[in-house]
């Protein structure tokens, strides 16, 4: 049995309720093509940080995204893979469990590889990003400052003031 939040996770921007201050800027960035290499999603637990990150990743990699609304199609190979949780170019990392320098070194290796032929971007969602150790954060800094053009980092945290 799957968790309820996974079963009922919004798959389109139009299904997200009460997050206009986040949803609108992300859709505008997608429509204008002005995508930056890193995002910080901060807020209390249960407010949809990872849901919005996954939805943004889906829209970034969608092959048939609606140019007017920036909605992903939900039918292409990328959309289906992200919805099923097996899209190779979407990497979710729980920094509460993988917080050391060795994990960051592994991440830096993954960053070097281009996205598969199915994806435009390789998206890394780092949940509980404030939990990274100081050594791990420092090791990650160079990659974050000068990432390859095909990489997008999304940091999700409940405590942004604790981030290095």
C-alpha cells in the first residue's frame, strides 16, 4: 500500500491549491525559458515542497509541455516516468540520511553525466538540505557555483537559516 500523500500528489500545476506564490513564478519561468540552475524551496513540513519540486521537474523535462500554461502533458515518456517514480534524470536525495562527504562525492559524479535522451535536464531534488554536514556542503559548493548547463538543483528545507 502506498502512502496517501503519494497516491494523491498533484500531477499538474492546476491541481495544486493554495500555493500561488510558488506556482505562478515557476510557471512563468517555464513559459519564458528563464530557468536557473538552483532553487530553494523552504517552508514548514507538509506544505508541498517536494511535490512542487517533482512537478517542476516534470514540466522541465516534458516533451509536449503546453507553452501557454507550462503544464506538463502527463502522457510523454518523461511525464510517465516521473509520475511512476522511475525517471532516470530525476534524482531525489534525502540529506537527513545521506548527509556526509562521501554521498556528496557520489552526487558530484552523477552531475557530470548528461541527461538521457528522454530528458532535457538532470534534476536533483535534495530534501532536508539543511541536514548536510559542513564538510559535505563545502565539498558541494564548487559544483553548485559552476554546474553543467544540463543540471538543475532543487533544495527543500524546513530550516533555511541552517544551510551553509
